[in-house]
């Protein structure tokens, strides 16, 4: 289960990436567009899933993993960093490797939706 955190500026994303690089944390970033219908449905499903987790009393950080969500309107340069040209795209950073998934059914499966 993922707990979504919406990034508003590229500065926030840069801070997250620096922390990941320093501590070699595993993390995921979902790249979306405000104008894409599939992206909107995916984000709403994540919000609903997070609300259900809060309803059942799951504590953030204990039973959930953080999912950072970036959109193309506020952070266009972030898409260039990871060479992301399709939306939605799920980018996973695991230690020193970067994996990008843009196949929608696989994204839903990876996010547990």
C-alpha cells in the first residue's frame, strides 16, 4: 500500500532525490499529467486507497510506502531528468538503479490497485 505525497515544485523533488542518493533509499515517483484522463483516475484511486488505509487505522510509514507524485504542469523539467515521455509513468529508484514503467496495467499492479 502506498501513501501519496504530491510534489509542488522541482525544488522539493531535488531534495527528495538528494536524500535518496545520500542514504540509498528505495523510493517511487509517479509522473502524471493534469489533463490526462487515465492519470486522473490513477491519482483518484491512490487517494481513495490512502483514505481507506487511514479509515482502518494503518499508520503511515509502518504499513505503507511513500509514493511521490509529480505532474507535468508544475514540474516539466522533472520529466526530462528521467527521460519520461509517456504518462502515467512509475519511476522506481532502488539503491543505484532506476526503473521506469509506463504500461498502465503494470503500474496498477505495482501500486497494488
